[in-house]
């Protein structure tokens, strides 16, 4: 029946569940933001590239349209046809060129084979005599280039997702390491009950390092309270031994043998013994209250009403408290009180009466 708890106690420190779930959420948030930003950049890059290619085609078409319109103005269709043939023999790209003479006759000077009419971009210019010169360019080459660019961007996006997930997980693990170390320290303190363990600081000065420092300060405070409680218990056990011994001795003497004399003398003797017992009980109660007040004051849990007090008065009260212990304590208290009164005469401080 006891093997379960023993095995559990022998297990190594486990990673807290909240750090696992929080780390996973943080890694996913990091990856989501990173991937979203990267995808936005990819889309903007694709849009700018497509727009730039379209503008380039428009510039080529408009430039050629101006050249062909000027050639037609110089020599009509014959000069324009010669210009188109010469340019398309030397240029890698072929263009669609058509001339409409005053809206009546249409002359196609260039119509490359295999072009899809639906993918043809054209620009038209009307000359002074009413002739229309039309120049067009196919978008197939541009769409092929954009298709290859989209494939490359897809691979890049996939790599970005992988890098984001991996980097987010690694960054989260590194960021949560101090918190995990702090949680393990708390688990160790709860399991062992030792308050002297401390979490080492990495010296970065960030918020997590400040949290660790505050946690160590809290452990110092708790350890101080525990030490004060142990000291108070030791003082109680030591200081109560003498009055309780006297109380027991008085009761045993009264019960040991009946005192000689008549009934009145016997009653007086028992009454005196009871009075001594009550006196010793009051002394024990006063001592317990005093020790509790001292323990609360040392631990910092007592709410003190501080006001100006004379140090001589404080020393006198301390001496009167110590003289209640009797014997050597009374003589030592008397000497200490007199010495304190002489040194502290006229001095004042702040304290709780």
C-alpha cells in the first residue's frame, strides 16, 4: 500500500503542467504572429512583382505604339510594315500590330501564331487623319513567370512555418526556463518543507529575474518567521519550567501531609497554598502573553502604534519584567536596569507602549 507514495517521492522533479501548456500557447502565438507577418510580406511581394511586370508590359506597349504611330505618319502603312518587320526580327518579343485606316480598312501587320486572344493586352492611338494604330502584347509569358514565382513563394512559406514553429518553441523554452526553475523550487520546498532553498538569479535584471529575487526575499521572510517561532517555543519551554515547577511543588507540599493544628489552621494553610498556585498561574499567563507579543513583534506581524517614549521608561519596564524571574535574574536585571537608566537618561525614541 505504501509503495505508491514512496515511488512518487523518489521520482525526479517533473516539469509543472502550467509551464507546458503556457509554453505551448506562447510558442503557437509566436509562430502565428511570425507566420502571419511573413505571409503578409509574401503577398505584398507577389503583388508588387505582378504590378511591376504589368506596368513594364504597358510601358513596352505604349513605347512601341508611339514609335509605330510616328512611322505611320512618316510613310503610311508601307513604312510602318517595314519598321515592324525590322524590329520583330531583332527583338526577342513579338507584338500584335494592327492599323485601321479611317475605320474602314483593317490591316494586320503582325499577329504571332499560337497567341490566345483572351490573354492579349492592347493599346490604341488615334492619329490626326483618323487612322487607328493598335499595339498588343500577350500576357502568357508574364503569367508563366508569376506561376513559377508563386511556386517558389509556396516553398518559402512552408519553410517559414517550419522555422517559426521551431524557433517559437526554442525561444519559449528559453524564456520559460527561469519560471520553470522557480516552479520546481516551489515544488521542492512544498515536498521537503525546507525554506532555506533559494532560486539562483541569472543577473539579467528583467521581469523574471525580479520575480525570482522577490521570491527569494519571500523565502527569507518565511525562514525568519519560522526561526522566530522556533525561538519563541524554546523560550516558552525554558521560561515556563520554573513557575510550573514551583506550582507543582506547592501543590505537592499541600497534599503530602495534613498540616498540624486545628481546622482553622488547616484551612489557612490550604488557602495560602491555593493563593501561591493562583499567583504562579498569573505569572505563567503574563509570561505567555509577553512571549507571544515578543514573537509577533520580532516577526513583524504585530501592528504597532508607535509614539515618542522615554528610553529610561522602556529600560525600567524591561527590568521589572526580568525581575519576575527571581534569583540571579532579579539581581542581573537590577544591575542592567540601573546601568540602562544612567545611560538613557533624557533620551527618547519611538515605540509602542
